[in-house]
C-alpha cells in the first residue's frame, strides 16, 4: 500500500462566534504545533475566514472553506466565489457535503461543476459522497456512491483527483452519534478507490479517502487503522479542542 499522509479536517459548520472560536483555535494550534503526522485543516464559517487565515499564517495548519459558488461572480446574493477564497490563502474547499446536497438542493451536476472550479483555480477539493439510511437499507450504497463519483469524473476528469481528498460520509452517521463500523467504512472506501482505479491506478493509489460521520476521540483509532481510511472529516468533535487533537493524533 502506498504511504499516504493522513488528513484530518475540522468542519465547524455554522457553529461558534468570535468569543468561542478564538480560544478553540488557540488550543488546537498549541496542540498541533507539538507535531502531528496528519495534515490538519480547519474549515470555519465563511465570515471568520479572514481572521482564521491570519492566525494560521506560518503555522502547520491549513485553511479550508465549507462551500463555494459554482458561479464566478455576479448577481448571486449570499454566495462566495472561488476568487474571493483565493484572497485568503484558502487551501481546500469542502464540496458536496450532504447538508448542501439535501438542505440546499445541490445536485450531482452542481457538485461536479464546483469540483471543477476548485481544481481549475488551483485549490483542492474535499469531495463528500455518501448514502442515506434508506439507500443503505435498499442495498443501493455502491450505486449511489458510484453515481456521485462518476458525475465528477466525467465532468472534471480523473486527473483532477490528483490533489483532491474524498470524504466518505454516510448521511445516517452525520451528527447522529451512530458511526459506521470500521468494516462498513472500509468496504465503501475500498469501493471508491477501485472506482477511481478503473480510470487511473496511480491517482487512485495516492488519493486520500477520509471518513466522516460521528468520528470521536474514542472511535477514531479503530477507523483510521483500516487500510483505505486515510483520516477524517470531523464535525461535532472538532468543536472541542481536546477531542479534535486526540483524533488528529490517532491519524498516523
Ligand atoms: P459529525 O459531522 O462529525 O458531527 O458527524 C461530520 C461532517 O458532517 O462532516
């Protein structure tokens, strides 16, 4: 197996305010500065990107955005363009999170457009894929994941995955406290890698595929030891510095 550097990203979603994120970030920074194997990235709410970018400058922690518009500019009230993210040294952008897909109507096609825009601009996408509980119970997991991946591969090309990270996030595990078992997650991660390998084995081998969905300090270890799980996308537990740091430490 190729030696892929583990990747752990904090997805703060729409949580916190300046009074809470300043000490949270300071504690995470202090912990990460003592040395981590994993590449660590923080994805704050947009409005704090400017402040967090300044605080992460000259540190080993990277900055990510939680979303981006698939338009370049213009009359799109409330949206943020990729060029704006470039102003703040944003390294990564989460694309196609299930909350975006389900609550804000993002289709596979829109997700693919966003993915391409991020790659073309030189930023790196964290592409989220995952099935709902109904789909899993109807035995449609692989079909759903394949469709989500293939739309992006067809639109952006397999080579565009060279700098991407994929996050497998079963919708039924997000924020529910119900984590996929290491075997359940590994099975889908292996499927994703194989799907990419049909187009390009080298890209598939180097691609980091991380797991997201109720990752906690006490289950990260067993998830991250699986062969095709290269780290995590962490929601709730990334809002508590101590928990997030133990998860980062488990990614070796
Ligand atoms: P969770 O969220 O860790 O709170 O389940 C993960 C995510 O949605 O990225």
